[in-house]
C-alpha cells in the first residue's frame, strides 16, 4: 500500500470518529459503513438530484451575469485556429460555443468569456482586441439590452507583445485576476444601471476551465464572494501518471517541460474553492479526480448526507461532482434521415468538375491512389497522447484493412515540421517513417492545412463518398472495386479516436452527428459516449490488433455499420447545447448562491454629495502629480491619449460648479478633514487615489516585531509626504501577521497614531480595521474589525475544526512534546495561531495543506514571524486577498496600490508579490523569514508563482531611507506605465 493510500485510510478512520459524534446510533452505523474500505468492486458514482427544479422559461425574468474563464490558447469567435498549437484545441471551441449557448438561455442576460489578450506580431491582430461580441443574446426582445449577449473579454497579463504557452503563464495569473476583477466590477455597475435597479449585478457564477483558469476563478470567487464552478478538461495528476508509465522522462524532466506540479496545485486550489465540478464522464470522477487530495468520493457522500440532515460537518467540505456532457453546435450539420440506409446523398463524382468540390476534398484526394475506398478518419493534434502512431501501425500491418480502406489523418496545421514543437514534430516524423516502412504511399492522406469550416466537409466526405473522380488527370475515371458478396459494395467510412486517454471526445460527437460509426479508446469519455449513443466499438489503445479488427469489422459489415449510424443519429440530441445549458443552469441553481453582505447595506452613492468637491480636487491633484514626476504623462485613471490641458480644464470647470464651502473643504488633506475626536462614517479609502501598504515582515528570533519595521513605516511616511501633491491623494495601510493588540503596541512604541493608517490588515489577513471610522469602533470606543469582511471570509470556516485537526497533525509520533502549542494571544475568531517549538521538526506548508485537503478542510496556512508561528485562516482570507477586498468594497483599484515588502518574509509573501499592484522590495531590513517552510522537495518552484522580472517591481539599492524609497516608487511607476 502506498503512503498516499495509508494516509487516506487514516483520514477515513478520523472521519469516522469526528463525523459520527452528532448522529444517532443508526446514523453512526451508516457513516462507518460508508467510509469503510470496500472489498467488492467499486460502484458507479450516483447522485439524487430529485429536489432540483429543471431550468425553464419561467426563469426568463432573471437577468443573470455569468463569467467563463479560459486563459490560454488563441480564442476568438470566428475562424478558430484549432490545432495551430497544443493550447488551441477542443477547449477553445467548447468555451466559445458554451458562451454563445448560455447567452441564448432564458434568464441569462450577459456572458463574458475571459481569456488572455495577445498583441503580438506572431499572431493575428484579432487576439489583441479587448472585446469581441459572440452573440447579442436571447431572441426574446424583452431580454435584450445594450450590454446583453455573449462577449470574449481579453485581459492583458504578462508580456503584452508575446504569445505565451500555458506552461509559461503561471507567474502572471494574479495579474489576470486583478484585470478581470476590474472588468467585472465595472460591468456589474453597468448592468446594475440597466437591469439591477441601480444595484451592482455581480456574477451569478464564475466558471474556470482548466487548471490555470481554475486558479484564477478561485481567487475571483473569493474576492467577490460568489459561487465558483470548475471544469478540468484534462488533469495534471492523470497526465503525470501516464507519462511516468512511458518511462521516457523523469519526474523532474516532466515538471520542467510541463510545469506539472504547479498545474496540479492549481487544480487543488480550484477544488478548494469550487462549489461544483462539471465533468464529461463518470470515469473522470472515479479515476481522475479521485487522484487528488481535495476530493474523495466516499467522504463527499457522507458530508453531503450530513448537510442534508442539518448536521455540522466541522468545517469539512468536498465539492459536488456532476456529469454534464459537452454540447455541440449542429448548425453546420446537414439533417440526416435516421431511418435511411445512408445511401440517399452519396457523393458521386463521375463527370463532376474538380473545381466544384470543397477545397479540403481535393487536398485529401491528392494523397490517395484510389479515393473510392471507404475512409478511416482520425482528427486530432499530433500529440503523443493522441496515439496516432499506433493507429498507423495497426493500419500498416493489417493487409485486409489496407486493401479495403484509406486512412486520412487530420493533424492540425503545419508549414514546416522543423518549426513545430518537439512533441508534435516527433509524432509527425514517426508517422512519415511508418508510411515509408509499410509502403502506405497512396493509401494515407495527411493534409497540411485545414480551417474550422473544413471540418464538417471532412466528416461528410468520410460518411458519404461512394464514387470519386480524381483531380488528376481529369479524364481518368476510377472503376468501382469488385468485392465478394459477403462484404458487398458497401464502402462507407469510419471515425476513430485511438487516444491513450480521452477526457471526453468531442470529435466522436461530431462524427456521430454526421452519421459516422466510431471506434474509440476504452479509456475515458468515449465509454460514456458509446453507452449513450450505442454507435460504435471500444478498443484498448495499446492493442494495435484490436484497433485493426474493430475498424475492419465496421468497414466490412454493412448491417453493423447501418445500425451504428442510426443509433448515433437517433440519440445525438443528448449532446445538444440547449440540453447542456439547461442541465448546467439547473445544477448551478442548486449551489449556495451568495453575494457580499455589504451590497444590501451600503447605498451605491453613500457619501457622494459630501465627497464630490473633494473628489474633483483629488482629480486635479492626481493629474498634477502625474505631470510632475519626471515629466511622466501616464495615467492610471485616464486614457493614455488624453490631452493634459483638456483634463485640467474639465476638472477646473467641475470645481467651479461646486459650492465655495465644498471647494474649501476639498482643499484640505483628507486625513485632516475631520477634527480630532470626530469619527468618519466611511473609511477614507473611498476617496484615495493611491494606497501605500507596508507589509515588511521584520521579526526577531522570538517572533516579536523589530524596530526595523517601525523604521520602514516612518521612512515610507516621509517619502510620500515629501511630495505635497502625492500626500493629498494617498493613504496608508499596514499588513501584518500580528494581532491588533501587538500591532497597536508597536505603533505606540514608534509614536505613530493608528489613524495615520486608512486600514490595518492583521492576523495574516483574518481581520481588517479602519482606524477613526464608525464602522470599526464598538460601544466602548475600542477598535473592532470590519464586520462585512468577517462575514465575507467566513465561508467554509470552522475555527474548532481547524484547531483540533492541526493539533492532531502536528502531534509528535515519538512520544516527545508536540511540535506546536496554542498561541492564544494571537488567535481570533478567524485565525488559529500556534507557537512553533522547533522549525526543523515541523511539516512544510504544502505537506500540511495536502493532509488538510484529504480531510476536507479548506484553509489558508502560513508560517510567519520568523518561523515562530503557524497561523491558519479561512480559505477566502489572506493578506493578498484583503487588498482585493479593499478594491471591491471601497473602489480603490489594485493597480493604484503600492506594496512595500522586505527581501524575506512570511510564507504568504509570494502571494503578495504577484498582481497588478506596484511592489517595492526594501533591501536589508529582513535578514531571514519563513520561506524555507513553504515547500518540500518535488513541489513547484518560486518562478512558477512570481515573475523573474516584472515592470511592476523595483528594489531599493541602499539603506531604506525616504529618498531611496521615493526613487524606487518613481522607478516602478514609470516602468509600469507602458503596460
């Protein structure tokens, strides 16, 4: 038994003890039985969704906003370049068609499909367009509106002038998150004006596709407090397992090539946050998602049963897994006569002009000596896992099959094999060598190019061709083959997908819609497809004889061919997009729909009248600042092309229209508007144009803050206040792992008033305070945390569950003292803190996270304060997510934040370094941090999280003095202006 299996067994034993305590005696027996290891074969994963109401036209009065995310590849609505590279394949087609189909459903007002913006000379200009309309929405006139419909929204992240493969995108995902968050908030306001009665319309659901988008969706879901859905498409653990079996690459080589460990962590993070995971097949649930720490079929079943009974799950959670097969766009499919024999529209080219043929037909025919033979069609990228080489071997070594049929391989697009990625080039080179080895010239077609419009014609050619007239020479006719009676004259084609593992198999659905029987791998989605359609045969992809036998049987047996054809056409409606979307919306409606509590409590224009004149002056001061720093003209709030004189005139006109009293009030420094002793209703963050966040983790060996932290705070104050214009539009925040009590003691030691800060982020992001604000003062006049933030991060949090589980996991097994002990003073309702006795004896963060996930606990862990503390906070809480909360709650864009950090820090420091905020790294203030406890060997690397170089980061060159900090601030402002 592997270490992982032993761990799972231990988890089940613990779950039996922990989860049985609140149940009756009979229910306890059920729990034990459900979690006990099974001796009998595994049963299929089943659910009872009888309590769900099927989505229907009754929902047409809803005005839902849905966000889909597919980060990598080249995504556009028309003329998709499918197969142009390994990142632009079936997933691109799937998400575009899903966006279109959802926008046509009753109750859906707008669908945004987020992808990466690429403005590179290496790709078409269309991929650099910020938005692209896919459809204007429902045909129902009442449902249409100015912003209704489906759109592709392209978000810049990373180098704007480069197309990056998905493996290179990981360090830039937080930039994508911040850009997407800004778009969502803007669109929510627009939709609120159109259909929300003035209230922002936040997304109904955020749906991530693939590991990278799942990571993004998890962060957006946490920032906005809305449900998240995940579709994996293909999974990293399964891919790692398959490649390791081949024995060609070590685990280190696999990770270097595919960034597989970062991909797996992205999938685990997505599982942490997802309410619902949509799969194409049951096999994906049982055999692929079952490989992950964050999902266990048996534990999920028990937790769901407890939730249904209203019994506590002690903070444990497993996402729901549901099978919803992808839909298909049938608009390009010619309606077939289901009860016919397939002969009605056979293609006869005797006497036909070659110019009248679809171009792709001629491209195929030029490879074939006798194109009248039935065609065996395979359509996929030239990827090793698609197993095309085994298909060619099967065809080459089966003489009867070679005599009866031709083989057509549509393997993406290429100009020069030497310019292709190594993996793809190797597959094509092997195919060419096999053609030569078996002398298959004239029997195998391998067209170099095709476009998306050609694909239906390729299927039609395979299903319908009976007699072919060769393009060369035009006067030469090919006579019909003379076959024995038991084979007959039936010469129609077959589609095959021989992939080693096929997550779903959309091409199988397309082939069935065109009346083609199928042969497919028995590994993955084709099992469910053939069960539903009953239109073909399954084979072992490693057995080339089995592949040849199945193809020969379908080609030669007329009755079997016609039966498969009719079954496929009769059942294909199960895979239509309306059917998919109806099921999709039904499942999403069953999720716990949540929105930020403050949406109901705070008017959208609260305080607007009091702030209008001050905001006008802020605009003027902000513009003056931008024009004064080294002659810089870039703006974070105005278009780069705006004329400064026009901006000045517009702002001055706005000021003149204001009352004299308001104008006089606006001239004051926002921090000094209210007299001492008065309390503001809302934080000053609402009116800031810049926010400087000090997040230096300077601690001594005892975990107490050092004086260097005070020094950095004071020097940052001096640097910002040295520029009067910057000072008037800027605020400050302090972000720390310390509790509020220790934070206030530190400030008192440095004679710094808490009200100098607009926000205090304490307890590793578990609490947010606004000193001097009515919201954060209790009846006794003491500071209290933002209650809306606490409600925001409370999702899936159990303080006692986290405390007890961490205590068990960190207990020493050798009988010695535990490696940690409770730190009561640092705990709060949303932070469990422990003293670390010996940092050399504790588990790393990724090891702890793995073990917590197995137990269904979704938390955020970090070692902090110079490795003297271990702190556990809710999944939706962190220092980096707290900054996004300030953006969502108070409207201060992340791109207008400046983060000051040390060169070492807590284990959550990496999360702080990525994103659209500007970062200044102050050298020499932190001699060591807690980073050594972040990852164990074999995990992903720092460069998979933080860009090695970025215009958004600058480093001080000498001691952290005010002038050097100001120099670094100007440097990063100027460098980032070109983004």
